């Protein structure tokens, strides 16, 4: 199933799933209130709620044409956002571009940083270019959504705690990030202005047939203003989502509605490609991130209004 959050014409925000490529279901309305109005509450009892959703008869109740609604971030208010650094090609190339060699510690454990879970954007939402940002960049990633509470979760058991997956764009103000990282702490202001996810969260059962390597055989692409800049594959993960979850949950309880990001796929940002391939992003640019099965996440850059 592909879960979405959307705004109706009357301004009401509801969550549900795609019935097909032209219609979405309001799960609260379709279930006569048996299912919650938003996805974060749905995830709190995801196993039980998935059974209810799967058993609902197909009807016209709560069904809305996509042409009459506006898709939002599927999870508009996640409980946290950890972003990992799990693709070797991206890490290696980005470091080489800065004259740095790979460090052995990177291979010893998956590492992550916390970003701003209150700055989540959805498909076709505008991304405001942050003040003093001269080097705006996209990052082509995939996220998994936690659907079950757990602590000290082993990598082999981690799939039990995953609800589904979605496309993720970890927007980056590279000049701000570069300056603050010299201090040895961060990233912070280089990242916290916006992260976009969507257009839907696909449940893990639909992705499972594509399992390959440490990830899944799903092609990942990025286009800027219609020109393809990036292409990679989720199967190239050096650390699996299970290993990321094991690291994130060590000594810490994970809760339904938390986001775990994969980090950038190889070639998946301008920092890695180099500005001889494409300049830094600017207001008016349209960025489209596409992952097979997971859909296309489109955003346009705008200037901040002052």
C-alpha cells in the first residue's frame, strides 16, 4: 500500500492511501472512524491498523480524485529525523573532492546526525533558500519509517520495526555547512532549514521482492530543470537499513513515526558531481528526485520573502 497525506478542497488535512494512480482514500472517512485522521496516530498501532485498512471493502466512501486534492508530506510531523551516511561512493568521492582520504572509522559503524524534524516539506512544496546560502544543493536519498517501538534492536530483527519507505531530499546549504563543520560539530544550519519527503510511503512488503545486496534493486535518479544529473541504486548501500536501525536504537528507544535516512546515493548531489557538471541551485530551479516504486518527489526553489 502507498500511504499519503493530503489537503482537501475545504482545507481539511487527512491521511490514507492511494486506491490507484488517480484516486486517494481518506482512511478515517472510509473506515467510519475506525482508523485515525493522520498517519502518525496510524503508526502508533500500525500492525492492527494495517489489518483494518486491508480488510475494508472497496467503495466510493472517502475516495477523492487526485486532481481535487493536494498531496502533502506523507508524514507531516515525524517524531525525529536521523540521517545516515551509508553509501560508500558518495562519501569517498565527496571527501576526494575536498582533498581528503577515507577514514577507517567510516567502515566500522554507520554514523548519522539529527536534523530538524519540524521542517518537513512534501511534494511540490516550495523550498525557501536560506539566508546567506550561496551553495544550495539537493541530496538524493531514501528513508525508512519506523512503525514499531523498540530498543537495542538487532540488524537481523530490524525489518519487524520498519513500516515502509519513501524518497527523501536532504537539502543542504553547502557554504554554511562547510564553515560550521570546520569547528568539528554539525551539520546544523547547513541542513535544518528544510527536508522534503514523499510523494508517498510504500509499505515494506511491496519493496521486499526487490531486495538485493544491502538494500533493494531500485534505481534512483535526480533531475534539475528536466536534466538528469544523478543516477544510482539503493542496492549499493554499504550499511543496510537494519544496521542503521541497530546503531540508532543502541541504548535508545525508537518510536513509531521516526525517520531514518540512508544518506546520499553515489552521484546524488552537486557537491559530489562538481560545479563543472552543474552550478549550485538557485531560485526558480525545479528538482525532481525519482526512485522506482517510491515515486517522484518534486520541489521548486524560491527566495525568502523579506
